């Protein structure tokens, strides 16, 4: 009897997990644009790094650029995490 209850519970868990493997509409929209977002962030980071090299003696400008660089790197890491999460879906 207890064995049947455990088996039924396992089946419920499997069904719930299968249902969660589908993307929502919003996730599909995000998936469609995330690669472009990542590319844009990578390009902006490269531009900031070039600007930092060009403005090596302007410490005020360097501080501003460093702050933006840190923010963009954080955004990029979040996008990578989100990309990994969305790529686990079947479709």
C-alpha cells in the first residue's frame, strides 16, 4: 500500500517537471532576443575598454568608465545565466 502511494507521488512529480519544461510566451520572446542582447553588451564592453585606454590620464573619466564597465559586466553575467536557463528548454 505504501509502495503504491510512493509510486503515485513519483508520477505526479514527473508530470509536474514535464510541464515546467515548456517556455512561456515571455520566455520565448526573451529567447528570440537574448543572443542579440549578449552581443550588444559584449560590444559595449569592448568599446568601454577602448575608451579607458584612450583616456588613461583622465581619472574622472576613467572612474565613470570603470563604473559603467562593472555594470555592463554584471548585466552580461546575468544574460549568460538566463541564456543557460532558457537553453535547457526543449522548445
